[in-house]
C-alpha cells in the first residue's frame, strides 16, 4: 500500500490548491477526535466481517458535515481497512500545514505548569531565534525537579535540574582523587 503519510501529503496539496487548507485542518482535527474517542468504531470500519459497501456508507453518514476531500480520503482508508492509520495521515497533514505557514510546535516540559508570562517569554525567545511562529504545548513532569526541556521536530534541548544533577553525579564518579 502507498506510504500512509503520502495520503496526508496528497490531501494537503489538494486543499492548498483549492485554498481550503484551514477549513480542512479543522475537519481533520474533528475526525481525529472522533476516532480517538471511538476505538470500537475504528475497529468496525477496519473489520473484514462488515462488507466494504456498508463500511463506506457508514463513513458517508458519520462524516457528512466535513469537507468532501477529507471524507473521500476516509472512505479510501476504510475501503483498504486502514482507518486505524488515520492518525498518521492527520499528523502528515498537520506537519505540512505548519511548515507551509512557518509554524513550529514546541513541547515545553517543566516541573510545574508555566505561567502565561513564562510561556509567552519562551514563545517570543524561540520565535526570534528560530524565525518561526512558535506554538507552545506545556506539559509537566515533576521528575525533572526544575528547569525546562524543549522538544520540536527532531530536536531535544534539556535544561532540567535532574539532567544537570545526573551529569554532575557522573562527573564525580569519574573523578579520581
């Protein structure tokens, strides 16, 4: 089967050409939420026990309010019993959408939630240094003790207190007195 991410790329290219990428992005997010909230529905759409025509008809009814291009893609994935891979298609669409608009999504991991001021300061600093519009997703992980970890694309920057303490401990262990 065609690389599943290629479906996301094809959808993005078509929606860009038709100038409806923003609308379709909202619909992709809606479909993602529906599939995530209804894993049994995903299994039904992928089931070989249900005739293909019935599965495709279910998609048509369930997603009739979404953009027809996206609905057609969901139908194709349903016909191929590959709807369980929709998250990968959606991820490819999101990535291409963000790239085309200079958006960079950054995961910021902190020991406690960032204040709005802290989040905005990090966003501004990253936007200036990376030349992109930065969107921050702050998650907490008390095990890092303090500091911050940043993750975006294939980059991870770790300025956490735990990592600094671990490095210090290794340095002490390797020190010969």
